[in-house]
C-alpha cells in the first residue's frame, strides 16, 4: 500500500495536496484539528473544506489530531509504517500578527510540530519524502532594505538591481534581521527540515512560499490576503489597508502550482534542499492593483480605508525568484496566472457567501 500524509489537510495547501494526491496514492491521511478557527475565529474555520474533501475522495481519511502531540501523531505513523511514501507538512500558525499574541502557541505549532513530524518520519518511514511549506518571512526585514522606487500603484525594485529580472533568490540571508515571532518559529522549522536532509540524509525539502492563494482558502483579515480581499468585494465587508500607501507588492502562487512543485520534487528528491516558491514575475500585484482587479471581476466597488501604520514585518516588495527550482525541475511550469486565479476564486466564493 502507498500512503501520503498531509498535515493541515483542511487548509489551503493541505487541501490542494489531498486533491492532487488522491488518485496517486492508495490512501491519503489528513491531520488537521481546525486550529485555524482558534487563530482567526469563524472566518478561519476550515471544517467546510474537510467535509468537502471527505465526501469527494473515498481514500482520504482525516484525523483531528494536533501536531503538537507527539504521542497522538505517533499512533498514525505506527499504523502505516513504511507504507508512508510522502509527508506534506502544511499545518501551521500562519500569521505574524497573530504570533505576537501567543508566542508559545505559535512556536509549539510551527517549530515543535515540525520536529515531531520529522522525527516520526525518521523513526517510522525514513525513506519517505518530507516537504515543509516554509515562508518568505524567514528572510524578514532583509527584503525591506532593497533599493525600492515608488511608482503610481506599486513599489518596484531598482531596475539595475540583480533581483530586478527574476526576484529574490535563496541566497538572501535569514540571519541577523528582525523576523517577527512568526518568522522566527518558521526559521526554526525551516532549518530543522534542512538538517534532517543534510545530517540524516533524509529526502527533505523546504519550499519558502510567497503569498499562497487559491479558491479554497479560508481568508481572514490576518491571513490569506487575496481570498479575504475577494470575500470583502463579494460581501461588501470593509477592508483595511495597513501602511506603505497600499503599494506593497506580493507575488501570488496558486495552490495547484505549488503542490505541483511538491510533486515534481517527490519524483526526484534532492535531500535538504531549499526553494523559493511564489508567483514570481509571472504573478504578482500590489494591494492597490489587487483591489482594482477584484473590483473589475466582481463588478462591485470595494469599501476600504487606509491606516498609515504598517504591519510589523510586512514586506514592501517581495517577488520570489523560482529559477533554482525551474533549473532542477525543468518540466514544471505555472498553470494559473493572477487574473485567472482571482476569477476562479470569485466563482467559488460567490456560491459560498
Ligand atoms: N497562505 C500563505 O500566503 C502562505 C505564505 C507562505 C507560507 N505559507 C505556509 O504554508 C503553509 C500552509 O498555509 P495555508 O495557507 O494552507 O494555511 P491554512 O491556515 O489555510 O492551513 C493550515 C491548516 O493547518 C491546521 N492546523 C494548524 N495548527 C494545527 C495543529 N497544531 N495540528 C493540526 N492541524 C493544525 C489548520 O486548522 C489549517 O486547516 C503554512 O506552513 C504557512 O505558514 C502560507
């Protein structure tokens, strides 16, 4: 029997992984205790996605287990042993604003939860491929020191800079900058995942996401910016922009394109590797540009206001350079650009809200 483990299986990336893997493995085992609803209230509730996936895929079994509990997760690993060929670890506390409220909770989910999974993989199925969805927040503050220019609707890096053509690559330092509590707990998970590859020789990989997005994100004010923005456009809820004149730029990768990266890695794993994984130059926008697009697609004016105070740790301009991954896996390419992703999101959400 072949088994794939997916943590955070009711969330955006975990859920997309379940859909992607259901016809490729005999069983897909989900681990998700809906902690997102504790983090973000009812807007963050992911139970609807668990229920949708359970009905759609008969070989998907979801367990409401907390990744912080080594003993509970161990029972699942012991049940499936070496049948587990792939572990996609996408459960996390994902917001830097929220992390500052409860640093201990944030660290235990992001850092302790990750080492629990790595160690259980090492002890029970050491040949399995292990993938961590890390974040560009591990570079925190450093991107904000780049030479940026203010344009009409966005910040843009100076055209003479090495990052101008393709974006920020994996050589940017993750050391000696302010990370936010969340960035620091993700650094711990990121480095430990690399270490299990480099020290123990396991097939581990770290994907440092830009903004990850897709129609099945349970967007909340503190996390899931495009999904939350589109939701506000549809429902008429008010949207608040924090700082940088609304011109801060993020690259956005559709959850399918990211999980398809995982799949390419799974078929030819390179132990301990790190890849930046975002929409790159192919798919990015500023907040103001995203608002224009949401208004165009929904046909409604968004109600929003602007606060001068930026979020601590927010990037002013971040575009991921995915060249390292493309070079290693030349058959991978993007399938979803920004506008088609937003249209898909609109069509999906217009039925849900
Ligand atoms: N969405 C983004 O823009 C983004 C950007 C960069 C990196 N990431 C990273 O990608 C990963 C997935 O993000 P996402 O957007 O799919 O998040 P998400 O919140 O949609 O999904 C995460 C899921 O994990 C579950 N979970 C949280 N803590 C848990 C615990 N202790 N035990 C079991 N389940 C738990 C939540 O209930 C949720 O359903 C995270 O590691 C996140 O940090 C996300």
